[in-house]
C-alpha cells in the first residue's frame, strides 16, 4: 500500500491572524509581556529551574486568591478542568450536594456533580439575579448538604454573587463551599480566606491576561481534610488533587508533563498583577466598566443586571427591539476587528456580553467599542 500523498504546502499558508480586539467573555487580550514569556525556551517539567518556578507560581497564585492555602496550584487544563477537579475531589457517590443555578455555569456544576454520583439538589434564580443567604439556608434546612457550589462571577449573565453570609450559612450547617471565580480572579476581590471559601477555581484566559490552558485552584485546610478522608478513590485520575499535589508539593513526584510554556505565561501574568497591586487592578476594572456603562446608556442601551450586582469584568447589554444582534456582532468583527459575544442559554438572542478583563480592560478599548456601536446602531 502506497503512503498518502503529501499535502500541498500552498494549501497551508503561514499563520496570519487578524488583529482582534477581544472584548467578549473570554479569552481576553494577552499582555505582550506574557506573549514574550511564552517564547522562552523549554526546560523539562522536573528541571531544577522549573521546580523553582513552580514554587513562585504557587506563591503568586495565593496572592491573587487572597489565601494562605497550601494546596494552591494551576490545573493543566482550562477553567472547566479546574471546575471538574473541585467537584471530583470533594464529592463521593451518594454525597448530598446543593448547586445554586442562576446561569449557564451553575448548570454545568450540577451536571458534573451528578456524573460523580452526588445526590444533587438545586435551587434556581432567573438569569441575572443573585441568591440570598435565606434561600440557601432554607434549601439546606430541607436537604442538608456536604457540598454547596455557587458561581461568584456568572459569565453568562454578568452578575456578581455576594458570598460572605452564604459561606457562613454553609459552614454553620457543616458543609463545604465551592466557588467558581473564573471571571473574577484578578479582576475583582475573591477573598478566599476572609470569606472562608473551601474550594475556589478560575481560568487563565480572562482577568489573568494569559492564554487558555491552565485552571488555578485552591483548597482550604478543611477541604484538604475531607479529601484525605475519602472512602473511595477520586474517579478522575488526571484531576486527583492528592496525586497532582505530590507533583506540585515538596515530593515533586511525576504525575504528568506540565505545559511548560503555559506556566511561563501564568508566571508573567501573575507578576503583572503583583506589580499593579490587587487594589489598583480592581479599581482599574471598575473605572473602565463604569465608563462603558455610562457610554452604553448614552446610546439608549439597557444593562441586564442592576448596578448593585453588576460585574465590572463582564457586562450584559439587552438587545434593542428590532436590532439583529448577530449582524451587529458580525459587523463589529468585520469592520472594526472587535469581538463581543451573544447570550447563552436563557439569554440567547437577548443580550450582548462585553468583557473588560485583564489587559482588555483599557479605556481606549471602551471608547473604540462605544464609537463603533454608535455608528452601527444609529
């Protein structure tokens, strides 16, 4: 049998990526310093240099998460892999679980928890609204849960969930709290230790200004204790945090080949956060979001989420009556190289989602987008 004919090189030209301005729900624009870091030559994943870098990455992640948790690492995978790691490690078959669903990613948490054998109960709010501590308490009074999972920054709706009293409620009932911070880490306060979050995870492609590919996660000592006392093996070998921590911890036992370049990128992205300072970074995100909101309102557009619960990192804008929302997005991309996104799930066709995260959260990007929208809509 003859080998296949080699492909014609002219059918596969060099990369010529258009200069997009990424203002959707992710990925966000990558800082040039992060791109340069990714071009650094590789070393082995057990090389002494990389081993030292692993310690620095973990220390910088603790700063970003606002925690002193020992188990604070980047999962080799996207934010969804970090979500699955939290679920897989803290839920055993038959465990009672409460999932709070007010958007697309709460639904994903419920799906994962069910796949790992959890006895899943859910409570729901309309997409764009947030839960009250009373709602969580009433649900736990009716069905006590070992694990409660909730989304801090719901990417599908643009709503920020208050967590302080909910964490107190969960702990008073004896449960663990899992929090999705994919669209908040590095853009607004997460306060893992202050709130008492037991497992918190994120992704690198949003407010951390890195490419997708790593999922930062941190576990509290309480969660680590529960993990150590599991009666059954973690059903996902790759995401078994006891094994992964043996690689990231002092043992440095081989588990998998870490994505070296992605960790270079994360290191540089976290260095940028430390240089700017968390408070200054949060303030930058807020100022640019408020500039966006003011400009959108001047175009007679309405935000989907009320101000008191509105994310500064991602804004949902209601589609005006009679406007073809997909056509507007297509023209933004074709004529201005600007990417924004449409709605998901219950909000599909009803909102645009505009992200100002990390390196994308810049005043000039806001002004350009508002100018383009004004021209397209009026």
